[in-house]
C-alpha cells in the first residue's frame, strides 16, 4: 500500500513538473505558425517605399511611417495603454543631442522643435501586471538628400520593426483566445534613434504609471541580413546583454539553440560586442537607467547607412525564424515562475 502511494505521488509530482516546464511553450506554440514570411516582407517593403522617404524624424516620410505602424496596431485592436492613437508625441530640441556620444551620419542636423512620435502598443499581463517586458525597435532612418536620393533603411531598421509588428499581431491573436502572458508586454517603435536615441530617452523619462517595473528591454536593430553579406552567416543571430537575470535569459536562448536548427544565436562577435553594449542603439538608454536588456542583431554589412540598404536584400527566411524564436522566448520569460525583479 505504502509503495503504491509513493509511486502515485511520484507520478503526480512528475506530471505537475512536466506541465510547469512545458506550459508556456504548449500555450503559445500553436500560434507561432501565424508568423508569416509574406507579412514580414510586406511590412519591410512598405516601410522602405518611396512614400516613406527614408523615414526621417520630423519629416513627411517619418510621419507617414508612424501612421502606417499605428494603423496596423489599430487593425489588430491591440491596447494603446492610454496613448491617443498609439502615439507618444514629443518635440525635439537641439539640447537633446547632449543625450548621446555617438556620431552617426545625420542628413539634416537642423532638428530644433521638430515633432517626433514613438508608437506604443500593449498586452496586459494576466497575473503580474505590475511587471513589464519591453520589446523595442526604432522605425526612423536617415531620410533623403536634396536630390531626392532615398536612404531606404531596410535592415536599419525596417527589419526590426517588421518583427515587432508581427509578434504583436500574433500575441494579440493569442490574447483574443484568452491565451495571455502572465506579465505585461509593451511593443515600442521608437522615433529619433538616428538623432541620438531621443525617442527612447523621452519614453524612459515619461513612463506611464500603469507599466510598473520594467524587467527587461529586448531591442531589435538590424536583424534582417547576414554579417558581411556572407552566406556562412545565413542562420546567425548575435546578441549582447547586461543586467539582472542575464544568466537565466542566456540559458533560455541556449535551450532554443538546442531545439532550433534553423537559427544559431551567439554572443555578438568581438570587437563589436563592446561597441554594441555601449553605444549602438536604444538599449543603451535602458542600460543607463539600470534596466536589463538583450540586444539582437544579425551583423554589420557594407550597405549600412547607405542607399543600398534595400528590401530585396533582406533574408526573410531568417527574419521569420527569428520572429518565431523571439515570440516564444518572450512568452517563456513572461510566464516564468522565477522572480525577475
């Protein structure tokens, strides 16, 4: 009798552990196939169209791009967390340039009092709605020259925005079926990154109270190409991270590497890892605020910040696989029983 009772208890505990381990993956996995290559390609090509004029902050093309992203969020009926039309609007001033020490090639340095706008969408957590995971990607780029030469910015950073939009769309589909993350997930398309991370700076200085604590920033910037345009990097995605629970996040990523043969996610290659850590994109602003981050990128290439960064050169298969990975990764982090604060 006692042996049978012990065996029954062991079986019950094993079943419980199996459910706990597999819960989040089982819940979101059926929705991962909703992430479509065609959708990602459509977003990138639209963001890189002549109508967008290179998406420069404060200019007509930048505003058109902002309206396009917001229109998708509106169509999928995702929450705007109190922002009217999904827009967090702010004015740029020349003083804002003091927020950065990076020196990107900006086509027009006259930014005084131009209006910029971050685009923000939100899925409220079902259990820990005082804790938030932020997924970010900047949508602005370098605009166009006076001779109408357009800097399309397909990899920098229409690729990151496309992944952001598609993950938001799929997670909202799941939420509509009552499959909701335990923690809040904020989807944030930043403006004015190319001007010196001004969109992310404004956001972090003007946080809505409803977010509670930001546990993690996952920043996507240039995730659509192969490093050096080399086919040997056809499945490569690079990451750099810093902050509390970094070891836990890395273990989750290694777990994904072991099960996903379509991607290889590894540390950002030296010497660029230190550059990426300190001054590469919007995650730097989160780091300065003491907020943990993971920055994903697929590597530098010769078309960076040139007119040759066009949508036909994006590796859409890799962008699709990465978006599926990230959707599952965010879900697992959101639903973990671990204390992340």
